[in-house]
């Protein structure tokens, strides 16, 4: 009986020593992997932020992805330490990933769209955009949603997939914008005086860029008026203030030149009665 107990104790001691070493090795792998993943995340983030046109959001996403990939490899190595086959682990992870992907199709599509927005950068924080009716100033670009402030001061969060699937107009990306303003004058007015008054208006405003050259032209012979078009270029930051000022001043200059802006009118002829 003592012999059996001695053999049993020796067997358990051997198993404890063997698995104890496995557990110790797994713990060492976990600690080293955790430290390495954190170091890699910080190093990659610093490297990305030193690049030209660096974006803090993109740098954060890429560095976190690198960290998670390292942690996954560490977990696989730990499981292999206990005798699990790597192929089996990858098969289980693949099956689990497929199940999660099917369950979270909408969420994953938002993440994929968010990554595309972050990497391709059709807009950045602070830009004013219009994505087929989704309009506002971009406040934050996340993995799931993009946050806006609308022109009337309302907060709006939109899933990234809805933005990425639409045509995006970015009104802030380029440094200059073209401004067009239509002004109608009466058919009986002196066109040269009207054109001259509007040309002087553009020439006298310092916000109007000289290249390309500002233009005032006859654009249309409409039903009730001869339509003139003011066309000029301005810095993007000056666009709206300049448009509002030119609209008001164009009316004043037209009236000062002795011309009129006619109301829509229609001439009606009645049939002669027998």
C-alpha cells in the first residue's frame, strides 16, 4: 500500500512539474506578449504621427489594430503551449469569426466604411460636407458613426455606411470657390450701364480674387428680364459673407445706375368679340 502511494505521489509530482512548467511558460508568454503589444502600439502611433498629413484618428486605429493582432498571436502561442494544434485553433477562430460576422453585418459594414473614410480621407474634422442630404460640419470621424453639427446648430450622428455609400460634396477641402450671382434687369434698361455698375462692384471688393478674372455677362433673355451673371472666385472662408454682401450691393448698384429689377409679368391678349 505504501508502494502504491509512493508511485501515485511520484506520478502526481511529475504531472505537476510538467504542467507547472507549461503554466509558467504560458504566464511568461502572456506577460511578454502584453508588454510587446503595448510597446508596438505606442511605437507605431508615434511613427505615424511623424508622417506628413498625419491624422490622430487614423494613427490611433492602426496602432490599436497592431496591438490586437499581436495579442491574438500571443493567445494562439499560449494555447499551443498546452498541446493544442495551431490549425485547430485557427479553424475555431475562423468559425467564430464567421458567426460573429453574420450576426453583426450592419455593425461590420459601418466599421468597414469607417476605415475607408479614415484611410481615404474624403473629408476631415472641421470640413463642411453634403452627402446627398447628410450635411453639416464634421465634428468627429469614428469607427461606427460620423458626428456632425448642422448649419442650424443641431448635433447629428450618422452611421458610416450611409455616408460612404453616397456621393460626398466637400465644400471646405479646396482653398477657393467660384461664386455665381444672377441679377435681372428690365428689357428697356441700358445694358452697358448695368454691366459697368456690376463690374465696378466686383472690382471694388478686396475679397474677390483677381485670378481668375471676375466676369459680368448677359446669361439669359428671360420672360420678364435680361439676366446678368456675376462670376468671380473667392477664398473658401470668405464665400458666404461675400455672396450675401454682393447680393445686397448688386441691387443698390443697379438702382443707382438708373436700372430696375423687374417683377415677373405676363402680357394677356383677349380675343376680339364679334
